């Protein structure tokens, strides 16, 4: 495992909780000092103290095993006590039984790429949107001030918030992409000190943007990248890089980084939005990824979001999607509701080129997945056109369109991401198996028949308690 433990909060949250097996006690400790609200008004009744038996649904457990048509899942004390076929999974005396005939259970979604916006009140609404749509874990990756880091660490064990991981404030080069208000070291020594400053806050990841965008020659240098990676790993944190070129991917893997955001298809900056002549990852790079265990979180939504609602304005009639936009960017919603704006997007000269470039990004997902490289899921939720919650379902749809099966897309959106979170390989969430945390989604329709059925949600469970899904639209 990756050694953690330089931070007291982190130990409480991820070490102590697991060692002691006192998930709920740990939660109370963490929320005590921040006005955390474990039983907000309007939250439906908790599951019975004696536990709950979810009976008769199709079980997709996220391990990749065959779905179980007629299942029983027993939830007690926030965790899954047992899960399997009805014949072999007895229902203990005294548990409340919930009939899920005709429904499907799947793990809560793990979004590896989000950017929360504003302060605690606004973020709680973004949490509400995530939980409404069954996103029960999120990694906030590069935009979090020290205050927000503290808030996310304190929220991570609440039943009305997803489990959050954070990278604090990311790294760029002075004058480079996203450098403003973030870390932009001039020297290796400064880079190492700034990494230590982030880690002292209790962050789990160290994020860097390795691209040029509008400023040529403003890409973070290989020497600084290496110093950041080295310092992060030496202190038990996981370095993560935003890239869009294979050459950078190679250099970073050589320096010890294995966690990549976006892809090697040019997504940002000059030249992006036009199809590349040679978009396919090379055999050599695929081999490097396989040998190093590197994995990708390609964020298809942030590319396609530039026009998707212009082409499909009917989606915007959904009040839940409107509310999800409203939690962070009502202006973006208003923009897409403007017919003239939509017309200008779809009639732009480069529209077909943009779509062709997007298909190259989808091809990257399929190619890497088929080669055996880990392709997890995250969508850049919180950027203007990627709504919290809803966006993860759309990202799954885009993976299926890219060529993954619905089952493979679900695994990418759950288990695969969970398995990469610290402590790596020891996740107690992301699958529906005995001993795991009870974070799950109940669907009214079968997602294996049509991946868009993941949006037909009956209810969501977080830490063994039913989520108040009305919280999203109550505001
Ligand atoms: Zn991002």
C-alpha cells in the first residue's frame, strides 16, 4: 500500500476508521468541529438499527462477475454484511426487508475528476446533486484552497456528502495554464516546499497541469515535474497529471507518475478541437502504461459538453438536470437555453472538426481499455458544461458509445476508480461485497440492456442510509 499518515485528520479518516472498524464513530469525530449535519431535516428515516435486507433485485456488484438475477443484500451498521443469490444469502431475523423485484442494484459512482465551487453552502448543494444521482465518491482535483480542503476532509464521512478526496491546489508554471491562484514554482526546491505545504493540509493527491494552452513555452518543465513527483511520493501522496501529449506521458511515467487525467489526444489549447493526424497511442506507450500500472481518467464530457446541449436541448427540460446546473453555474444553463446561442454552436465552421476530434478521444478510451490499460472515470464536473451528478451518467454513456460494454462502463465508474484511491488496493467501497461500505444505487430499469437506464434511479444509499434525493430540488 501507499504509506499515509503524515496528517492527523487523514489518519482519523482513513486509518483509524478502518483499524477500529468504527465508521460511524469516526464520522462523528470528523464532523464535530464543522457544523456537520449527519441528520439534516427532511432526510428520510435511517435504515433500521437491526439492519435492512434488499431483496429480489438484480445485483451488479462491480467486481466484473456475472449479475445475480434474484439477489439479497444485507446492510448493517453502514456496511454490507452479505450479498449474493437469494438461495445462498439468508435474511437474519429482525432486519427490515425492502422488496426490490424488477430493480437493479449497483455500487455508488466514483468520480475521479471534479472541481467544487465556492464555499460550504454552495458545495453542500453540489454534494446534494451528486448524491441525488448516486455519485457517492469524488476526487476534487486541483482547485481547493486550504479552507476548502478542510471542509472536504470534514465532510468526507457524512451521510449527506460523498466520500471526498482532494489534491488541494494544483501546480503549473508561472504564467502557465491555471497558474493563477495555484502553485507555480520557479525552482525544484520551491516545488518541493510547495508540495510539503499542500501535504501538511492533509491532501491525498498532488495535481499538476502539464500542457501549454494559450501560452507557448509555459508548460511546466520536466525538472520541476520530477521534483513534484519525487516529493509527493516520498511523503506518501499520489501525484496526478493533466496531460494531452504522449511525450509528456512518457516523461512522467519515467519519473514515477502513473495517474493521468484526460488523454494523449489534444484536448486543450492551440490545435485542440481539430482532429489530430496521428491520434492513436503508440504500442510503446501502451506497453509503458501496462508495465507501470498507469491509469487514465479521460473526461470525455468536458470535450463534448461544448456542444452536447446545443444539439440536444430537450435534455434541459429535466428539472433535476436544471437543479444540478443550478448548484454551481446557472449561467451555463441559461446559455444553453438560448436558442440563438445553440444555433451558433452547431452552425460553426469547425463543428464537424470538433466532433471528429472528440471521436479520437473516444477511440483513445476504447484502444487503451482493449489493450488492458486501466481506464477509470471522471468527467471534470464543476466546469461550465459538466453538471455534478448527472454528468457521470452521461460519461458512462459516452464510454459505451466508445465501445465498452455497459458492464465495463459501470466497473470503470465504480470499482476501478475506488481501487486507485488511497490506500491503493485497500478500498472498502466501490463494490457491493460483504464487508464493503453500503454506498449503492437502486435502479428502476436494467443498465445492462441500456446504459442510459442508470439515470432511472429509484433510490440511493450512502453509508447504509437512504439519501434524501429531494434535497437537490428543495433549494
Ligand atoms: Zn479538471
